[in-house]
C-alpha cells in the first residue's frame, strides 16, 4: 500500500504527458501586473505606513508586532549604522516598481523574483498589522516564481517548471480552501448567514436587505465549495468547482471591495486548474 501511494505521488509530480509550457509565464506576468497596480494604487498613501518619520504609528511599534521583526531588524540596523536610512526610504518604492517591471518582462527571472520578494517583505511586512490575505498570497506567489522561474520566451525548461508550479498550487489551494471551510463550519454564523450579512454590512453604511434564507444559502454554499474543493483534482468535478470558486471571488470583489485579494485567488485557480495552457496537447490522464 505504501509503495502504491508513493508511486501515485511520483506520477503526479512527474507526469510527462502534461506539457503546460505557458503556465509559469502567465503566472509571473499576472502576479507582476497585479502587484504593480496594487502598489501604484496606494503610492500616495504609502508613506503613512512606510517611511522614516511620517508614519501613522511609530515604525518601531509596527516592528514589535510584526512576525518579520527578526528578519527586518538586521537590515535596519545596517542601514542606520551606515547612515543609509534616508536613501533607503526615499528610493525603495521606486526600486520595487522597477523590479516589478523587470519581473513582468522576465529579465533574470529567478534573481529578480528573489529581489521582488525581499523588497515586498521589507515594505509591506513593515506594517503587517495592516496586511490581509492578499499580501500573504503575494509573498507566496513571489516565492513560487523564484522557485519555478520562467523566461519571457518559450523554453523547454518552462515545461518542467510549469508542471511543478501547477502541482504545488493545486496542493496549496486544496489545503487552503479545505482548512478554511472546516474553520468556517465551526462558526454558527456560516450556517445561518450572519457571517455574510455582517461582512457586507461592515463595508456599506446600509445593509443589503435580503431574506435571511438567501444569506443562509450563500453561506452554506461557500462552506460546501471550500470543504469539497479538493474534488477539483478529478476531471468530472473540475469545471463546476472552478466556475463556482471564481464566481465566489468575483462576488467578494464586488460586494466586499477586496479586488486585489479576489484577483490573486482567481489567478491562482486559473494557473492551477485551467486546462488550456498547453502548447502540446497532452494524452488523456486522470489528473492533469
């Protein structure tokens, strides 16, 4: 039984029939454009969170509450010791934007991915108290692009990297949605619809008055989608689950104004499970 399981795992991560050479390129460009749009959309306010002396809350206090304090502290000690703080704060956003442009076009893909990842951690994790799901998924996305890089042009290496990226994202999404569904199921608000009602009401000054049954059905539908999301690994369930989960994220974007979060989750789902990324049509397989 153990050998059978290990064989299936090996086949899953080394299926030579699945040739998806464009996946890493699509993922890198989509994530890069999203990150660029996101930072440009808040560039006028970013000094309120990340600057030398213009922050809403003293920067030192933000460091204390950051999970990345141990990572960030040596950097700032080095900069302060060598009197680079002014240069650092005045230019790091520009450097991040330039790195994102290089990231999008695929210049020195792995090296630039690492640079973008480090800059994103330094900038946004410096005020992690104000971060949410999007920032965490963006960090993970940069990590995956560094792990599985791709040049802008087609290369044979892209096929191997694309397959591994696809597999990692599939496993990652299944774990994320399933555990999220289990966590939600413990909260009674996700059974009677209060969770969605309160979420929408927290965004708008007025509540969207719908019959309680509608909110209950929506909440229960989300529970089902997330708990049974791992069934997307099987072809017979893939289309309906993929369409449902993308529709859910579009609803999140529209009703909760979480556009960046919804977009990055849609990018992840399309990258992991869209079947039309292959330049060479693969042979039929149970999982692809």
